[in-house]
C-alpha cells in the first residue's frame, strides 16, 4: 500500500529531549503514521525537507490505560521517528523567521 509523504510524517516532535538531540547530534524527531516503516519515513523526510538522511530510529509508544468512572479504555499508540541527517546537511528548522 502506498502512502503520500505528508500522510507518513504527521508533525515534528518538539520536546526538550528532541531539541537537545537536534542541537548536539543532528537528529530530528517526528510523529509518524503507525503503519509506516523506516524506508518510507526516510524517503518522506528527504522529499519534504530536501535533505539527505543517514539513519532512522523508530519507537512505538503504547497507549496508556484510562478510566472514566467504572469504564476503562486505552489511549492511541504513537510512533516516533528520530531521523539523523548526514554530515554537512543543513538542519531542518521548523520555526524560521520570515
């Protein structure tokens, strides 16, 4: 099944950890589609941001159990991708001043 590049990469992961990784290691975090694999994520990031990707690490965060009175449910699973850019590539900036 083929996906659009904008369906694979949902939005950037902006946390303290991800900004430290971006500044120190050249790694950028994204929230991606739960069904996407590493090859699809790499291709989508390269096409969207016009950069070369060195490696992709993927983490699947399980949904946390929730309680609503006597009813229980689970939150949605989330897939995070940490994309390391090749040496010499410009860093992806999400909030560029225009």
